[in-house]
C-alpha cells in the first residue's frame, strides 16, 4: 500500500474530494456522533448547536490536508491541543473521537489507501489533544 503520494502539496486535499468531500466527511462525523450512543461522551463535550463546530472542523481539515487555509481566513490561527485544553479528554474520549471518525471516513468514496493514511495522520493531533488535556489537568492550567 503506497501512502507516500499523500501529504505533499494538495494531494491529500484532492484525495478527500476537496472542500465538498471534506464537508461531506464532517457532516457524516457529526451526524454519527449525535446519533450513536457510543459517542455520547464526546457529543456532550460540544455545545448543542454544532453548526460552527462543523464549519471549523471542515475549514481546519481543508488546510491541514494541504488545501486552502480556510480556517485561518475566517477564525485565525489555531493550536488544536491548546483550544481543547479546557475539556476533559483522556484516552477514552480520544478513542471515541477516532472511532467515530474512522467509521465516518469508511463511508466516504476515498481510496482505501487514503482512508488508512488519513486515520494514521488524524491520530497525531488526537493524541496531542489527549496529552495536552492530561497536562492541563495535572498542572491546573
């Protein structure tokens, strides 16, 4: 499985179907999170109206995957671990998020090798958030 073609230029953004493909993924993710009781814990961490969160995640993923920096254009710079530090995110919450995203990615018309690559890459910020939240809890930040 050659995943080396992803991660350079806008190859990942294109593999995800551009902005429309990413927004479709984000919609699938939030629909799954709100309707599947396995994800109740992470669903409860978010405000009831998730429209802004959907927009933020889609815009973030566009830039993170090598496409246009849509998040920065609308919301400014972001530090993913820092903006989540106020939440109680430990290994179970990280794993809920990753499972919800894995299942959402599986439904997308992405190439199988891109699905694998994407989830391997998404583990990195998910783990960084978990570590940052653990540190904040330990130090009282």
